[in-house]
C-alpha cells in the first residue's frame, strides 16, 4: 500500500480551516512551524484570510489535481 501522499504530501488542503482556536488553525500553525515546503490550501467559504494566508471557498476551484492530502476539521 502506497502511503507516500499521506506521510509526505506535496500539498495539503485543510477543509474547515478557521482563524478561531480550532484544530484547523492549529494545523496551519504547525505546518508553518515545521517548515512544510508544499502548498497549503485553507478551505473556508466564510472567511477571506487566515494567518496571512488567503482562503479558498471550495476545493472545486481547480485544486482537485493539486491536492495530495486533504484534512477535514
């Protein structure tokens, strides 16, 4: 079984990311802290920006082929 995309993803979408103290926000902070080099896509239709990162209102906006790991919070 290939787990490379899960344990070493090239990009991550965080579904339900929030600027409130949630797991999604903690994931954004943790990815930055560990120096994750891939693209991070915070997905939230109700906000424009989280921690200086522009949010995406839906993963349907051309990102499907770009996302290697999606985390729902």
